[in-house]
C-alpha cells in the first residue's frame, strides 16, 4: 500500500490496543464507520493478530490496516499473515528489515536525529516520533524537521484534540492517536463515546490541515 499517501490524505492514524479481542474488533469497525479508517492494531494487545485478521475480513482488502508494536522479524511475518498491509514499530529492530523484505511499508519509531537517519537507512518510509510529548512537543518536531525536510514524521504519544492541530502545523504528515481517542472502548467500554471522540479528533485534524 501507499502508506505515506494514506497518511497525507487522512492526517490521522488511530492506534487500537486492548485486552478484549471482541471489543478491539468493535472499536476498529466503529472507527472505520466514523471515517477514521487508517488504523493500527498494536500487537501488544490481547489476540491482536486475530483482531487484524477479522478486521481485514470485515473491512475488505483495500482498507488501510496495520500492525503496531512490531518488535521482531517473527512479529512482521505474523502481521503479514494476518492481513496487515503496513507495520509500525516503536524503534529500529529486526521487524523493520523483515517487513521491508515482505513488501510492507514501515513507520519506524525514532526520537533522535541519529535514529531518524538509521530508520531511513533501514528502509522505513516514515518516522514515528515517539513519545512525542516527552520529546518536546510540536516545537521539537519543527526543529527535527529542519535537517530532515523530506522525511514524513508521524508524532505519537500524548496527542489529543487539543494538540493535534499544533503538530500538523509544525509539519507532521499525520498524527498517531491511541488512548485519547480509544479510551476504554478496546476493553469493552462505551462505543458511543468513542464515536464522539472520533468526530472531535477528525475535526481537530481537519483544522490543523487547513
């Protein structure tokens, strides 16, 4: 898939992680129904591979559906078998190389300029700035982009409706949002509240993209 094109178009990557596989699947489907359809299911969640496989079957082959927290080559292979068409990692490890060998685009986790260079050398199509809030927020992203203007950055960590626009204004290609968007939905919580948060975040992202 063209991951960077999808990130540039949607400007929002939803990150689903939970302890209840059924609730995680319901969360993915509710997000997609609300137009938040660029979704990463973290492999650190319970039954994540099955969630990806079932979500792929429900959403169809063209839905942009990824696997997150890919740490190893085995993780990358399992994600590909489950139907993920992109991979997100918290850092630069064997999962990056294996995903690239499988033809899957990778968003690799970085925090420093050295890691940005290493991610690009490893074949990542973009850099996941993580944890973004601890890295210094939008100002840090703006500073990091100065030596790397051609690298797509997706900040993740501590981003919600109140800060999404600021990251996009600082040059983020998209923002990745987990718990501020998902809340308790992936653990069996309120899907109606999830839908409201999804609409609020979409509105914030659209404001930041203007």
